[in-house]
C-alpha cells in the first residue's frame, strides 16, 4: 500500500509502517507506542507516538541502517520527553 508524497505505509509487524506498536510496553517504560516510518531520500524518519498523551517524537537515521536501533532510539527519546513533561506539571 502506498501513500502520497513517496511515503511507504504498511501495517503490521511484517514491514515498517504506520500503526506498528512496541507491544505491551514491558521493558520500555511507556505503554503502547505507535510508530510511523517515512523514507526521505537516503534517510528514514521514525516517529514514535504515545496514543494516551498524544506525545510525538521523531528521529532520523540512514535508510540502510538498523530499523530496530531507530525504534529503540525513538522509544528512548519518547521516554525522555514524557518524563520531562511530567516533571513540568
């Protein structure tokens, strides 16, 4: 399935795409995490979204690099942002 502007979107754990989750949140410090992947030239942009708080972060890395590393980096950044925002309240 293809989306506009060259964005490739696939659902499920078969390939990167909109709607993938990080599972039940065990071990990552946050609950469910939604991922969106967008290829931009030779780079891959990974957006991680917490559906409960609507907090969204993004990281960018080489498209030929490790997808799991980008996902872990996005989860770490999401944890950091959520903790920072909780401390402000």
